C-alpha cells in the first residue's frame, strides 16, 4: 500500500478533515457512557443532587456543619456563601425570586452560594461530606433516640444514650470546649476513613437531599430536570457523532473513489506507453485484473482505512483511559479479554494471510481461461472441445472457490469466538462489579459505564482485526498495481528531440539492424540492411518465424533495435518523439483491430477531421465500398466490439481504409492482405499503387503474387537477409525465394 501513497496527495486535506472529524466522533461516543453513569448515579440514586455543595442552605444548618469543621475550613466555607434574609434592605440578588425558589427563606435566613472557588471546593469536599454525615446522624438520633444504639451509644467522647430525651445535641456540642470538639471530629474522621472519600461523598448526598427538602425545593422536579438536562446533552452528543459519521463516510467515499479513478487512469496511461517488451511481462488477463479487481480491492480498503483504522485506536485508547477512571480494580478483565483476542488474531493471520496472494493469482487464472474461451469459441466448437474447456474453467473456478471458502471458514470460526469473548467479558464485569457495588466500593452507574467502555475497547480491536484481515489482500493488489505503474517503458522520447527535415520524403533506411527480445539469449534479427524509397513498394517475404513482422514493428518503435539503427529521411528514429514518428506512419496489422462504434467512427480513428469525401476515397481504395453500401446504414453501420460482426476480410479492408484516411507518407502492411481473396488483393494493390504513388510502401507477406511487382523484395530466413532485389533478380539468384515462389505458383505464372 505504501507504494501507492503518492496518489493520495490530492486528497490529503480530505483525509486530515476526516481524521479531525473522527476525533470529534470518538470523543462524543466515549463521553456517552459517562453521561449514562451520571444519570444512574446522580439522576436516579442521588435524586439529581450533584454535590455536597448546595446552592443554598439554612443558616441553622450552616452553623451545625461548622461544628464539625476545623476553624480554617469553616471560615473558607463561609467565604463562598452570602447571607440572605427576608428583611434585608439590599442584597446582591433578587430576594423575591430567591424566596420563590427557596420558600424556607420566609422563616429563616439562608446562605446562598456566591463566590465558589474550585480549588477550595475540591480541598474541602471530603471534610464537608463528613460534616454532612455527622449532622445527619445527630438529626436522626434527635428524631429517634433509639438510633443512638446503632452508633454504639457514644459520639464524640460522651454517651448519647445517657442524655435526657429532647436534648438539643447541637446546642450541647456548640457549648463544648474547642479541644473536645476537635477530639470528636478526629474520632468521626477515623470512623469515615474506612469508607473512602468517594463513598462518604455519595452517602453525604442523602443529607444534602434532606436540606433541599427543608428549603422547600421540589425533589421530583429537581431529579427530572437533571435527567432531562443530562439526557439532552447525550442526545446532542449522539447527533454530533452521527453528523461526524456521515461526514467521514462522505469523505472516505470521495477519497477512495477518487484514488480508484486516478489509479485506473494511471495504469491505463502507463500501459498505453508500454512497448512490446513490457507487454511480454504482463498478460492481457493480468492487466485487466489489475485495472479492475485489484483497484477495487484498494478502493475498498482505502475507505475502511479512513473510516476505521484511525477511528479504532482512538476508541481503544480513549476507552482504556476512561475505563480506568470508572473502575481501576476491574482493568485486569479488559487486559485478559484483549490478550485472548490478540492471540486469536495472531492465529488467524498465520493461517489466512498466505492465501490472499494466492487468491489474486487464481483470479488472474480464471480471467485468462474465460478470455481464451470467449475469444476462441469458434475453434472450440469446431474441434468439439467444449467438455475439455468446461473442465479447464471448472478447475480454475474450483481452485478459486476452495481458497475463498478456506478463508471464509476461518472468518466464520473467528466471529463466534470473538462474540464469546465479548459476552464472557460482559458477564465477568457484571459479576465482579456487582460484588463491588454490594461492598459500596463502586456505584451502579460506574459499573454500567465500565461495561460500555469495555465493549467499545473490544469492538475497536474487532474493527482493527477486520482491517488486518482485509489489508493483506489489498496490499497484494496494491503491489500488483504498483508493479505496473513502476515499470518504466523501455522506449521513451529523447531529452532533446530532433525534428524531421522538411520537406518530408519518407525514406526508410535499415543500417545493420539487429534485435533481441528482452530476456532472450540470441538475436532474432541480424545484419538487416536495406533502404525503402518513397514512391516504391518494398516487400518483405520469408517463411513463418523468419522475423518479417519483427522488422516492420521496429519502424514505429514498438520495439527498439538492439544493434544498428533505423533512419527516416536520414534521422535516427530514436532521436525524434514517438508522436512525430508515428504521425508519419500508417500501420495496418495482420489482425485488423476494430473498435466498437460505427464504420465511420473507425475510419475517423486515424483523423477526426477527415471529410466525407476522404472517407469515401479511402473506402474505395481499400475495396470496402461495396460491402459498406450493402448495409442500410452505410457508414453509420454498427461495429461490434473487436469487429465481431464483420468477416476477417472486411475487417482487414476497413483497417486498410482507416490507415488511408490518415494519408501518411509511409505505409506498413503487416501481412494485411492475408484474409483477402486474390481478386480483391490484386484490385487493392492496383488502387494503392495508383493513389499512393508518392508514399513509401512496406509490405510483409507470404504471397509471392502480392509482391511480384514490388520495386524491392527483401527475403528473410531465420532473421537474416538472404536476398534483396526484384522478382526477376531473386528468381535468378535467391534459392530461398525460388522455393517460396515455386511452392505457390507455377513457372508460367512466375515468368
């Protein structure tokens, strides 16, 4: 995948924006369990009371709390509250509104929270919580003296049970010497220390709730308002996460689709620049697979990377951090579950990953078999080899299916195991958490939040697991695409190209040309030297495999010579651009290639701006006018893909007409008359000679009748020139030419 990262540069800003949105989404989703914990702990269990610092409390209650605080702490507490009484002349707040909110103001002055210092609040919360508990305990004893026994009969160093009924214990405590009250506070702190600050604060909330009731506040309304407020915040966070998810999905789709488009274009453009040497490295079926299936794999995994690979670690790390704050004593449960999960992933990887590369190779094989079957359908039917081809396709199909099923079976086994791990983790958290709730060391809401964080952590690892399963196959596909993109064409334009001289004549000269295919040990052409003059026909003839097509394929630089040089009008063709070179050549291959469209669109392929008269002229010379006119649509007649709806001879004639539309100074006919009957062949050659008299014609053929009248005939045998001259000269001097000629024509015809 790293080899293709440069193609992501245009989408870098989208990726960065997606990462930012993923951070927002992850933090929003990680915050939801904490809000749920607040609803359960504070909204339900504590009736909506959030802390031991009420916004208002009665003056009498403030005095009672001060009895159980150190003098400095008591002074700090009073600094953060302002006294409000009904008969005050002025106050920093609206007394009428305050009385409506707290009806107790009608009967007694209140202390209202005013200048809250967060640092002081944090420092005093444990001491204030203990004071609330102490005040609450004494109020319970005063209301029911029998409760004194629950306190051990004593409090602060004296026996409560020995006091007469109706005794105001707070009055009694206020009259105690300061030293005795300090001793009482120390004993109280020692008793509460065993519970821990968190549980003391939670227990003190109940006393604060009683104070709200004494102030005349509606407890149900307070609880409902808290739940609605926190629930509304949860809803907003959920909507924010949903919006981020949609935005990230959109960006991921744009990035992945854009990358796939760019890769397909880059592969296509690179393949367009390939010479024959590069095509020898990659089969057609493989190039098609790389452009389609492999690019699709990269597109899919790119989308998953943007959406999950960045998101999952954020969720996993964030979940661990937040889970540790909710239940550090249960962190070992997550560690065990993650360890088992990682072990499972390791086993799956060791089994499945080697199969992914094999899958792509099997897809190539299946495409190859299918392509050969479709292109060779007529031959298969002619030899009654349908059963053999079906068996060949079935084997390729079964091999791919078996490998895919193997990987799918591994996935099928893995998913239930992962779900088992998740469910077992949930049960373990509930089991351990329930015991801690029973022991008052954890709140129910915290246990629920811990459970959700644990699921988020496991799901993050599950998402990464799925990504790591997909990544190897995508990495194989990416490497296959990169192999094509990084294959530099062996034929390239010169750094400082030369122009052809003007006026252009079209003289083609071979100077001691030798050629060897890449990777071959021996040359297929050696010492080829001749000159093709403008206005003349140069024919190249020889037995099968003698190198005829190779010679003419060197002229448009489909391959580059390995020895010697080819010159056109005295300029080495390697010193001009490929565009300028091929612009001067009309090339007609033996296998006429037509494109889907119409006859007219195929003819205009050589020159978009060709006039209708030019198209008719070219069709007349190529002997194609008759069958074109026989079609009701004429030039607008449809041509199927590859020219499947026209005969081989018609296909060759249209290919010749297409080259004629271009009106190039050099024509190369690579055995382009092989599918024509002798009558059409003769008529076409006469028309060519008549209408292209100033052009250089190079004709590759095995027909002696086609080249009898050529001004120059080159005879090849095993890659070497064994004869050069006219028909008469070669019949007298070249044994190879004589054998070819006599095998086709009688002596009378050759005379």
